[in-house]
C-alpha cells in the first residue's frame, strides 16, 4: 500500500514537470474547467470567487444567454451537455488533458488544481463522477448499478465530474440528448452501460475523496480549520477533505452556511469576503434610497423608533420616506412623526394610514413599487420593532455592496434576532450550529442565511423579483422563501452593532401609558424612557448624595415621563381611597394613618414596581445605608398619594412600617401645587423644595417620625414604598 502511494506521487511529479515543460513550449495544458450558467446569480459569483481564490480558471458556457434546459427544480439540463459537447470539440482526441465539469450556482471549489489532480489520480479512473445517496431522477435504476461494498454513496451525481478530454468527449457523444432532457439521467445511462463504463474507465467517487455532494450528507460534513488558519470542509464519515462541494437539491442552504467559511471566506477567524467589493466611502452617500417604515402591530416605544429614523445620518435629500401604519392606536404618533419629517429635506413622503385598511403584504409591495417608480437605488425596510442606535447603519450597509443585507439586531440580553441560521423542511425556524456564535458576536462577519426580517437593505435591481405574498404564510416568510427559491442570497451583518429589537408580545394598548408596564419585556427601552440619565452618576463612588435632613437622602431617579405616566395611570383608574381608617385593601382591614391613595396592585403595577425597587432603588440604598442588604427588596405597601386642600391636605406625624421608605415626587411645587413637603420631627428638618422625579429615602421607624405638610393649592402627588417592612 505504502509503495503504491509513493509510486503515485512520483508519477504525479513527473506529470507536473511534463505539463510545466509543455506550457513553456506553448502547448497550454492549464486546467480545463467548464461550467454552464445563464445568469450571474449570487451563487455563480460565489463559485467564481472560490475558483479565483484557488487560481482556477473556469470557462462559463451559456453566460448571459437564455436558458434552454427546462426547469431545473425538476428534470432538465440536457442543454448543459450540448453546450459542453461543443466546447470540448477542440480537445476531443486529447488523451492527456484533464477536464472538469461542475455546476456553478451551488458549487464551491475547496482546493487548487494540483490537489484536485492528485485526488483524481488516486482514484485510478479515466472519468470520475461524484456520488450521492439518492438514485435520481429514476429510482428504478438502483438495481442496475454494479454492486459496491460498504456504507458508501452509491449513485451517480452529474453536478461534478472530471476525466480525460477524449474519454469525456466519447461519453458526451455516446447518445443524442435534447436540451430539455435530463442531464443526470443521461450520464447515469452512460455509467450503467457496461461497455461505455469499462471502455472509459468511469468510476464514482463513493467516499468523497474529490467531490462532495451535500444532499443527505450534511450531518457528515463540517468545517474545520487547517494549519494556515483557513477553513476546510471535512467529511467526518470517510475522513476526507473534498476539493469541490456541491449543494445539490435541498442542501443548497447547508452549502450557503458552509460557504460563509470556505474558499478563504474566513481566515484566522476573520471574515475576508466582508472587505471585498465594498463601495468606497466617498460614494456611499450618492445613492437614492426609499426608506420604508412599517407599523404592522402595536409596538411599544414607537416615539423612540421614529426619533431614531429622523436622526439617521444618511442625507435626507437622498431619501424617499414611505410609512405604512396598520394600527389605529398609533395614528397620533405617526402623524407627529410625519409633521416632523415634513420639516426635513426628504425627497418625498408617502404615508398609508390605518384607515386605508391595507394588508401588510400589500403595503410592503406598494413600497417596492414606489421605489421602482421613484427610480431609487435601494429600498431600506425597517419595521417598528427595530431601534437603530447606530445612526450610520444605512451608510455601513451600503458599503457591503450586497444584493440584500440586514443589520443584525437582537432583543437585548436575549438570542432572539432578525435572522435564522437555518430553516426546517416545512420552512420554519431552525437553529444552525453557528447561530449562537453569531448572535453573541463571538464571530463577526456578513453571513449568508436563509431568512432575514425586520430591517434590510435591498438593491433595486432585484425589486421586480420580490414578493411578499404567499397563502397562509406571513409576509416575511413569504419574502424569504421567494428569495431562496430564486437563488438570491440574504445576508445579515454582525460586523458592527446596529441596534436592537423590541419585544412587542405583551404590549397592551388597552392600558393607560402601556410602556410603563414594559419593564420585564423591554427593560433596556424602559430604562431609557423612564430612568433619568443622571441616575447612574449617583452610584459612582465619588458622588456624594444630597442629604437634606439627617439620614434622609435625595436622588434623581425618574424622568418626566415616569412621573407623568404614574399620575396618568392613577387618575385614569380613579378609585382613590376615602381616607378613612377602614381599608379593605389591607389584610387587617384597618389603616392607622390613612391617606388618599391608590395601591400599585390596583393598577397591575405591583410586580413592575418591585422590579423597579430591585433594579434602581436597591443599589442606592446599599450605597447610603452601608451594610444593609436585602435582595430582592420586599414591599407590601406601594402606592401613590394625592394631597389636595379640599380633600386630604396633609398627613399627621407617624412612623412607617418599613426598614426604609422611598418617596418620589411626581409633580412640581409652585406650578402644580403650593405648600406640601415632608417634615422630620426629631430633627425639626423639612424638605420643602421637592423636585419632580427625585426620590427621598429615609429609615422608616424610630428616628424618622415624620409628617406630610399641608398643601395649600392645587394637587400634589407622591409615590411611596415601605421597603422591607
Ligand atoms: C458592487 O457589486 C457589483 C455587483 O456584484 C459589482 O459589479 C461592483 O463592481 C461592486 N462595486 C465595487 C465598488 O466593487
Ligand atoms: C424648627 O425649625 C423652624 C424653622 O427653621 C424654626 O422656626 C423653629 O423654631 C424650630 N423649632 C424648634 C423646636 O427648634
């Protein structure tokens, strides 16, 4: 065995020298590689890129000419044979010349010619076809195959083959084939013809020594890293490194996934394709874009969404705006946005309102059509649950120069994103092996994936091929399926961070100020809207908190919207307690120091309030009352108090049943009310100049006996919690 391998490589070196001399003498014996492609699809460009990476020169037959080979999703492709036959004519009697034929839309080269030739020669064939597990297109022919031992790939696949020119020419001319006949069937008949097979020493590459078909084998194949830091395909079952890979049949999506790494696409963990064919900086703002906004479902934090659209850095005089709002509830916000937009220099603005009653799919197709009518260069789709924090997102996406590319956005702190790594057979979500590494930014790149949604940039040249419509499937899934069927690659970039996705699942527009209820589903956005920017500086070691009275600390915490929301929620509910000692909301039914108030649990805010205490109040407490830890903080009494001259204007001196109490001012002294404040009797110290959104924090018992001072005019609202009773 050893000797024969040795002999083989000596023989190979000899051939190599020969061919080297021949090329010097002008008799060109460079590789002859043929493919057939009518269009420069994304798959074709990937194929050519892989050929260039391995310095292989490919002759493409039928390029930019009409395809005559029938529908390749079924049978067909005789056209390929007829084109190839003509192309091979000049070499028909060449017994030494090696020729390779491959498909191209779903093929990637994985090795240089020398290595291809070496693998070919190991197989001791004159013509070698790739092999697969399925006998296609005629399953009946299974029984006609010569027997082969072991658990190997038994049947011929004609997407990849190689051999000597004269032998291949013989095969091609062994029978007549119509353009629309099936090419694989043709080659299968050739192989099953004992005479032709033996004469031309035709073999199948049963163990993927040279050729890898992926269909039915995806699980046996993985991407591995070689000594040079470049990724290679490994067939784990046969322990081979195939030199050409073919995503035949339904394995195209698996090939797309592998293709993200192969043929020098990824070297030393770095995405190399990401830097190829980029649009130079100076040209990036020269394109006209239709920016299409879709509000298709009730969406929390929509104001912030629109704010971000208005602040994108892309020149507004290059943007046509398009808005579809399907949700009546959001009409006011959309109108406000449109008013702001009309003051900017947008090229045009088109809005479709909820009352127009247009479906999502139709609206999306209207945006496509408008982009075409306006002759824009790109369509940029952005749904209402996408917040783009990176204001240069458009410019960055343009740079990638992809037909379709989405900026990766994920739900904050989660793995839910706007792309799928894989699709199930039925067309639904499936997780790819690299999904987690991509959403967690462990690897960065621009990834070819089978599904994107929510936000993406599309070159207008393919807009007339888009469709959002398919029965019983939502618009996003219809689009992705359509693109997959047309061989248009969808890319998602995580090269940079662009923004995040909101979770609209539990958003309840029947509530007053529904965003206030979003602390669990959308904490990131909740905090941005409701917690003051200077909150975090309070936590810094060097910040000395205000202390208006002994052990009474004073912190900025809630934003204006926080305080307004709280008041609105309580007033909309409206069932203020009557201020008597009888209180059925309490366990004993008795309140010693009653106020006019509404408890958080009466408006469904109890859990949210406890979360707020834990997230934002506890850290402040730990800073000022050193050594006291209680996580999570407990609190049974969380309520908003209303003081009015004609209702309850003050509260008599009392202790609180708490370890510590917080007291957040919800409105403005001197504007919304007069008088009021809090007096700590033991210290004869009052806090009168309370500030909206600021929180007092003080011990509840013993030392901090206190009273609510009289409100003389207007209404004063405060928010109280008795923490750790
Ligand atoms: C952008 O992509 C197109 C199509 O793939 C290509 O023809 C063009 O040369 C690319 N632009 C640059 C600057 O590389
Ligand atoms: C309490 O403080 C007020 C205002 O500073 C002052 O007028 C009053 O005399 C003080 N009372 C006592 C008992 O110290």
